[in-house]
C-alpha cells in the first residue's frame, strides 16, 4: 500500500512522533492508522519502562489558579535542556490544569485522571517519554483550597513555587510572604510546627558542641538555650527577617497588617533527589544522538 504524506501527517498530529517513525509504523501495518497508533503506544510504554530507573532530578514547577483554589505540581525530567522545551512545559501545565479542574490532591489519583486529548496523565507521560527519550515523573503536588482571605502565589522561574493561605492583610502581602518563603525556605509557620525529631537532632548537636567547650554546666545550659532559640528563629516563618526589609521580622509584619498565615507550601525542583553531573554541551549531544 502507498503510504501518503497526508497519512503520515495525520499520524504525526495524533501521536506527536517523528516523521520516519510514523512512516515506519504505517508501512508495517499496511496503512492502518489505528493499528499503527496502538503499536506505537505499546512501543512507547516499553521505552518508558526501560527508562523508569533513570534519575529524573530536573524539571519544573507548574501552577494552575482558580477563584478559590490553586494546584501546584512538580514534574521531573532528566535534563535541564528538556525542561525548557515546549512539549514538556505544555504537558506540565496540562497536568496542573487537570489537578485543579478535578480537585485532585494526590499524585496517584492525578496519574489516572484524563486530561487534554482524552488520555490520562500516565498515558501522556509515557507518550512524551517515547517522543523525547527521557524518563519523566509526576513527583508531587499540592491542592490549596482557600481558607483565609487570599492565596498568595509566587514562582521563581520554573524551579521554585510557593502557595500561601493568608487570613487578613491584602493580596500584595500574600504575594510578598510567598516570595519571602521562596527565598528563605522556612520549615514551618512557627515553633508549634517544628517536627520533634528535627528539633531533637539539633539539640543533640548543640549539646555535644557545648560540652566540648569545657565550660560549667550552668553556662552550657545557657549556650544550648540560646542556640535553640536562634535555630527556631531561622527555620520558622514568623521568626525570620523579612527578605524585603531585614529590619522587620515576618511575625511583626503580619501582626502590623492584622494578618496570619494559615498554611504554606514550597516546592523546589529536585529537592532531595540525586542529580547527574552533566553539562549543557552533554545534554545537547544526548538530544542530537537520540
């Protein structure tokens, strides 16, 4: 059967695959476009399975905002090169939009959700792996439903995203607090939210350091108390110096504006993931050679 350019074009539009791959699939299936699509999908799933073990620590943060809720996701890929491509960016935004539209708050449910094109997130992910040639994962997500008066949103490029639920204040303050959180990385809002194991770990370190000083027990106790107080100020939002005015603590800024942070979420691409040590030239050559 003669494989026409129009048939190849249609298959490319429906699958996003390359011209030669589409022509090969159509030839193998004697022009049956549905059979070609199914075969390409199976091949794509096989490729995705092969790449599943590869480290994906680059990527981007995508945010979708509604009237009273905001969805934020982190999707990872292997290289910075791919994270800046339109195919990956559009996929990430479609996933965020799907999470918001369907009020989804966990990744497992999100992966099974149908988004644009009538496919699930997981199907779209595998299709994109087959097309681009890199492992990709929907790593985490947050759905913030507004409980206060404003949801502050701040994105620093494609790598950091912050959501803040603010009671009182105004929209500008909500955004400023989100920006501060992006820059200063607080662990929690105040001392009540500090994880007990984290605090105990730091106490043990301070105790060991203080005892090595050889000072009397009474002095050591004061040293430990002072260091813990300083540590809590560094990791809690209200205890930090405001990034736009270091002379003002965030807690005092909130009090001045009769505002309170009810919750916040901060995502940074690749947090806690092992990254491959590659340079940009290597990334380009990998793309060329695929």
